[in-house]
C-alpha cells in the first residue's frame, strides 16, 4: 500500500500541474486566426450570471464569453460585431475538444473579430 501511494501521489500532482499549465498558457499554445461563416448563434447564462454566446459554424461550435484565464472581458462588444450568415476572420483561443473535460472549456473562445465579410471579400475575392 505504501508503494502504491508513493506512485499515486506524484502522478496525481503531475496531472494537476499539467492541467493548471494547460489553462494558464492556453493563449500561448492555442491562439489562432481563422475564417468562419456563422450559421446560428445562441445566448446562455454563465455560472457568473453573465451572458455568453454559442457561435455555430459548419465545422465547429465556438463560444463567446468573458474568461479571466484567457484575459477576455469584452464578450458583449465582440457579439455586436458578429452576425448570422456572414463570414468573419476571427482570433480564437482554447482547445478544440470533442468531449467535455470538466476543468477545460469544451469550445474555443472567440477573442477578437479581425475582419468582417466585406473586408474579406475585397482582400481575398470570395463572396458572402
């Protein structure tokens, strides 16, 4: 039993520290600029009683919420820039997970709108 504890305690500590590092350094490891076309948007209340938003695209679901770990406090400002059936270039942060892992957010968070569909159309030549 003592030998099992000598292995188990450090293993649990390692998993805990790894999870903490994944949260603290996710901006460095996961920040990405992508282009999305919004299919649907849905609002919800967070645990802090703030309004959050699910952003549905063809390939992935994103979230737009304030998040202290990610240094994001402008979800409502960003939400006003987003519209259904339009294409945007956005900056996202977080891990793209197919399962819910309690301590990590399930969806990547939109942290900035870089260009809207009109800007993208003129730059890259595609239509809305």
